[in-house]
C-alpha cells in the first residue's frame, strides 16, 4: 500500500502481508481499503498512528459516515456516504491492525488496549500462532446495521435465468446453487470426486482454502442431497462442454483465458452481472443461498437440519438470518431448547 507520495506504508504493508497467509484475497483487499481510509483520516487530522485514542476511532466512524467533518455543518439531514456494514468492516480492519502490532510489540499494548473491550473466554482467531491466548474481544466502536433480508428468487425467475443461458456450464451453476445453497467459494472449489453418481444423489462440501483460483470453502463440511436431474446435467456438461484435459475441478475456463483452469470468482460475478442485464432480474450467487434456506424452512424442515445443510457453525447464525421465516411457535421452541443446552 502506498501513501500520497507513493511511498510504502510499512506498518500497513506488514499487516496485510501477514493477513494474506490466513485470509482470502478478497478479505485482504477489503481490509486494505479500510486501512487506506484510516490513513487518509489520520493524515487529514495530522495524527500519528502510534498516538491515537479511542475517541479518534469514534470520529473515524463518523468521518466514514458523513465525509470530511471539518466542513461547515449543514442543518439539513446528511445522506450517509457508506453503509453500516462497510463502516464496521473498516473499523474491524483498524482494530485487528492494532492487535497485530500489539502482538508484534511494535506499539505499547497498554495504550491501545481500549480499542477493544475484553470478554471472558479464550480467543482463537486472527492472531493465533503469533500472540498468546487472551480473552475474546468486542469492538467498542460499532454501528448497528438495520436488519435487512435480501429476499429470494421465485421458481419463475430461476427458470428464466436458466433459459437465458446458452451454455450447459452456466445452467449447471445456476441449478447447483439453487439446489444446494452453497457459497460461491464452495461452488468454485468443488471437485469431481465430491459429486455422487446415479446411485448416490449427493454433493459433499469439503473445507478447502488453497484453491488455485482463490476460492475458499471455509464453512462446515457436509453432504447435501441433490436430484438425479442435476447429476444428469452435470454428466451432459462433462460430455459436451468440458475441455479434453485432466482437472480436479468441476467449474473451469472453457472458452477463454487459461483453458481448464478453475473458474475465477470474478468470472462468476461477471456471468451473473450479464444475466441481470439480460433478464432484468437482479441476481448474484449468494441470493440462491437465501432462496434455498427459505424454501427448506417453509417446507417445515427442522432448523438443525437447515443449519447443517447451510454449513453454519451455530444454529444462532441460521436464526439471525431466517427467523422471519420460522413460525413464532417454532421459534419459541428453538429458544427454549437453546436455553436448556446452555444450562
């Protein structure tokens, strides 16, 4: 990362280099943008990164929200420049940046300990391996985003999307996302050996973080039942479109780029962007995950089973996202069961 004089910002570069060994390229890029904003804020306030206070972090959050706070304050409502989620990501980047430098003894830990508040249990996470075990921490500066469910696709919309694709590979991608609820990284990291045959109608999701295309399958491992029709489409794809070369990966470059190489996440995003323009349906890979989960819950599948099929580590994650789909009676039963298990 470079400053305005095109000089390397050494403390940030050190942290991002460390982060690249533990996080996905997308995460590293997101943290880089957050830290770039922090550095711009510090330079605008003429602050030394090693001498800031918690109040500066709070002002940074406000600065991200409304822009340059040195300008004349308007009496009219100010439109937010960034969402709560974007601001929280930037704050996370800053706080973990300071955790890293505390662990490396680059800065005084006592001075920056107030950037995060201590909780009670042993932490396992970002700095595992370079820092001693310490209590888990909760950010003191955090905006509460409004709860917003992104919605679902209808059966008619999914049919329109499939019919708009000319290639078997693209049809298979849509139907596989719709039939499994897999994350984008799980889909693009899928290998042939993880798909069942016509006697085994299932797909295994294997945790894998070292795929050559940068895709990361980081959720819980699981086996997802699928239809025979989906496996038939996969078989047709192998016969009629798959390149004549050996590759472990299901979804690869076929018509351009490095033929046979695993499909890059950016190529998948471009595919859905084109489909959105072509059909007028706003669609992206993760929307199929919400559609899949909602379909299961509306069919009265148990929350534990849905949690397993989605690869959530905790049932609470499933509840946080999909509680609006669950009936009030079922929700109360789940809460009671959780309380019993925690006693």
